C-alpha cells in the first residue's frame, strides 16, 4: 500500500509542476505580445521656432522627466544661441517641475503653471507669472511634435510646434 501512496504523491507533484510550467508559458506569451514599456521621453527638447507673442529669437525649451507613464516637465524660454549650445544638458534642472501629466500610447499630455512665458503676450496683454498652460503631443524619432496652449483664461489658440531632442553633452572631468 505504501508503494501505491508514494506513486500517487509523485504523480501529483508531476502534474502540479507541469501545470505551473504551462501557466508560466501562457503568461509569458501574453506579456510579450501585449505589454509594452513606454518609450524613453526623458530629455531636453528645443523648439524650431519662436512661440507666438514671445520676443523674436527665443526658443521654447521643454525638459521632460519620465517615470513609467507619469511625466513631469519644465518650460524655459531661452535665446536661440544659448538654447542650441547648452553647457551641460545631461543634468536635470534643480527647478521644481511645473508641468505634470501622463503618457498614453502615442500621446503625451501635460498641464500646469509656468513663469517661463512672462516676456510673451497673448492678444496684446502680457501672460504674466504663473500662467496656466496645457501641452499635448507625441515623441517620435528624437522629436516632440505637439501643441502648447498658454493663457488659457483668454481662450488663446494652441501653438503647433516641433522640438528636437538635444544630444547629451558630457561634462569634462577635471582633476
């Protein structure tokens, strides 16, 4: 009798281990087919043109930080020559992120307040500090294509723009 009981235990363990292996294969196949990590959006993006209502020769600089589907960002308005030749773009700004949002497949949405556009005007009036903005777009091939709406209280039209991701500049190690 003990031999029969021993065989039943071995058969039970073989069946359980086989079921776990099959379940693992099914879950792995589903994950590989259907679960995709969001693309890496981190970086500094420089607009190709001056935002409307802003001083000519300035470019919008969008800095994005990503953690999974959550995205934080900051905006800055810099002269084109300074923005195109940053000293060190691999360091994240100490400035608190003023924009928050989510990445959804193929779409990025951020909103918040910024002081970066205080030198700009919408409809003849200055935007001022703490301007509410909304930013929507997508990142593909190291470029951000989207629209920025600022001066939300005035009903301003969105500004369509493209911004290129800037290459990282490694700081020179000093001895």
